């Protein structure tokens, strides 16, 4: 009952906020108290400028990337379709983050994804392999189990362990850069769901239930930053996208250190379009993995 009430209130609050806010996100009463916001939502038309605006508000990318670090930039590039499909993260955004991380002195930036379509085709057709390489990143394969290492998930309620990609494990900082879109099983893909591309076997999550087990993936290492592309959002036919897919013109980029908070903001976008709120957000918040109550967060709304 508590979970259903929370979901109902979250959906209702998100819909009300969408009606009264240019960005569709509520702003906490104490929004000016903290030095940096918990969550930034930027409205605009050019992703790289929106990213720069968001990161300036959060304290700069240098807050997360230091000289000599190995950095993973984890996009969604699971599908062998072009950028126009909105099934994968925009290549220009990923390239921009890679370049900025290297300019800050990162010793290495690695980009990878355990794809759903054929890995070579997905890397190529998404445009992400070429964009990341041209920006200076190492594009790592993730199509064989040998690239993954078993780790424990302390406190996992549904997963006691999993096999994480070696680049994810070795990274000093992980920047999670998903695209917001519909998912037929989980209802929504954003920050938390994108981490399924960092593990080898998705079978245990499907068997236990994605909603229930997805929060466990955050127990080993959380991304230091979550940047969600939500420009033209696929709201049906996901996660790959099909001929009958519908799209929502959101024109937003969202960023937060908290993957639960940024997913809650993404859920508010879905809710404003009449779509259901994913349960895994509530479950992660109830377990203290992150915060889902947007009204209790310092949310900064910007334009670029």
C-alpha cells in the first residue's frame, strides 16, 4: 500500500508540476540554500550547450574529473539504428563529454556498452563508436564474458553479485549518459536502467524482476554523474523503436549526481504525457539508494 500511495503521489505531483512549470519539474522551497543543486534540468535546442549550462550549475565537470583519472562515459548504444531513432544516446553529446574530460586531464576515457543488437553493428550504426573515437576515447568491446568480472553486491536484496565490465570496475569516475525512452518491460529507460549495459548477464534481473533487482546494481559503484538526454523522447515502441513508435518533444537535458533523483525527474516527464511511473525508482528510494521526492530536492531549472 505504501508503494502504491507513493507512486500515486509522485505521478500526481509530477503532473501538477508539469502544468505550472516551463520545464515540468517542481522547485523545492529551499532551492537557494545549497551551494549546488541536487538536480539540474536544462531546456534548449543544442545538447552540448545544454550540457555546459547544466555542469556549470553543478560546479563544473572538473568537480568529477581530475587530472590522471581513468573515466568511463557510459552511453546507451545498444541498438543498430541511427541517431534519428532516439533509441541510443546522441553521439554529439557523448563526444562533447569525452573531449571535456580529456581537456581536464583525464588519462583515458573509455566508452562501451553491452549491446542488445549485434555489437559491431550497434557501435557503428548508432554513430557512437566513430564519434567517441574521433573525440579521443577508447571504445571498448563488451560482447564476450571475458570482458567482465564477477563482483559482490553488498546488501543486494535480489542480486548478491553480478559480472561488471572491466572498464567500469577500473574507472576512477563513471559518467552515465543514457537517453530517456520507453521500455516495454521496465516502462522507462534512463539512468538506472542504463547500467544494465555495464553487466554481462541480464538474465538474473529479468528472472527476479527488473523493478525489484535494478536498485541492486547501484550497490557496487555508483556513477559520479548522470546526464540524461531527453530531447525527442520515444514514448512507445521502446527500447529499440519501431515504425509505430510515438515521440514527445521534451527538449531537455537533466543532470544529477543521484541516479534515482534524475530518474524521478524523467518519470515526471513520462507522467505528464500520461505514461506510468516505473516502480524501480520508488524501490531504490525506499532502500536509501537515492532520493525520488523532487519536492524535497534543490532543483534548478535553466535554459541554454
